[in-house]
C-alpha cells in the first residue's frame, strides 16, 4: 500500500480509503453488516495497509459511526489511523437536526464523537451544500470545531465547483480553516466532475477522494440490463438504478470486463486502476461487503493500464445529468 499526502496538508493516508456505509442496522438498508460481520473487513483493511476510514452520522442513523469507532479502536493506537465522518443530512425530524448551521454543526460533531467513542476526528466533512445557511456561518463554525480540537482537518462532499470555490474563498478571507479534500461522485460511468470540480481542486491543492469509484458495484460486471443484479445490494439499490444502467453504462462495464480478462484480474481492479490513474485523485473511498471483495480491490494489477486501454474505457462515455449533489 502506498501513502500519499491528503491535499496540501501533511496528513499521510493510504492510497485507498475504506468507506463504512455498509456497516450498520439492517432496518436502514437490508444489505447492512453488523459489527461481527464488519470486524474481519476492518482487520483485513488494516492488514492490507489501509489507514483511512470514512463514515457519516447519517449512515444507518448513527449505527455506522458506533461500529466503525469500536472496530478502528481495536487496530492500535489512535495515532495510527485516520478517521473521517460527516455532517449535514437529517438526523431527526426537527428542522434544527440537519444542515450546516452553527447549531447543527456544533451539536453534530459532539454527537458523532460520542458515537465514535473518540476525542476527535481527523477529517470532518460537510455532507453536501446547504442552501439555507450562509456559507460564512458554516465556515466559521467548522473553523471553531477545528480550533476546539474536535477535528484536525476539514473536507467537503459533492457540490458545484462555484460553491466549493466560494467556501474556500470565504475561509481564506477570514483566516478560517479551508477544506483539504473533496469527496465527490466520480467513476468511469459518471465523469461530469472532470469538467470543473477536479480541475478546481487541483488548482487549489485539494485532494479528490471520490465516493462510488466502482459505481456502487456496477463496474463489477454483475448488473443486469433489465434491472437489478446478482447481489442483495444490487437488487435493492434504487440510487444506482437511477444514476446508472443506461446502455452506454453497460458498454463501458463490458469494456472493463474485457480488459480485466486480458490482464487476468477482476473487473473492479481495472475500474480502480483507471480512477487511481486520473489526475487529482487521492484515496478513493471503497465500500465492500466481504473480505473477499476487499482482497480483490487491494490486489495489485499484473500490469498498469496502457494509454490505449484508458482510451478504450473512456471512449463510449456521453455526458450525464448531474447526480449526487442532493
């Protein structure tokens, strides 16, 4: 496993980040893994050299944070791993239990730390943009979280590039803490981020840590043109069904499978090799439901993708509507 700096910071993270949205309560999603099912995955990730773990308050309404916090605490000293969580999405029915107001951020970080069983998180991420709160209020509150020692660095997630640039400008204008990472929606079959967000991040020295680098498993090659797929998650993942599944998407997945066959590897390894080769990308967030999947993703390709193979993978793509900002 290689280690890289997260954006312009000195924080060293593994080339892959383990996302823990799959850890939690089956009442939230029927493909959730409980703590005992998740434990071997976290251990295998650490053994593979992964030191970066990503969760969010809203994943299984806090259950993911509880499980993730307990499992990473089993790995060793707190100084040996990097832990990220998020704030914004609703955590209850009240209007004050969501968004990026000072109130929700201050209450949100304390609630997350309590669930995680941690004194601080390394990376605190705003989970999308909040149109109802002035960005000045959000950035000052986040800065105060950092100054209080409850988070060491700040990150953001899917939004428009102009919004992200505005947030960064506000932080710098006031001497507040800027974002060092952007967790955005990016993979072989959703490449709209190449237009503005990724170039903007590269210009600002911000790390791109894509979510869904395997298109929610679509690029594993086990989805069906008539809908659904071979796994429990594939059969019940409405977001994937709405964001992907076009004929062009299947053509790209077919090319991934062809190149994987030529290399003697799994399709997900080719899809991951592609995104790791793209400019600006640092530590894609991978989600798995078994140690076997994790081992496939952490296995090295027998050969890197050639320019010709990269072109074969990219040629069928056609522009898509923006997805993932909501």
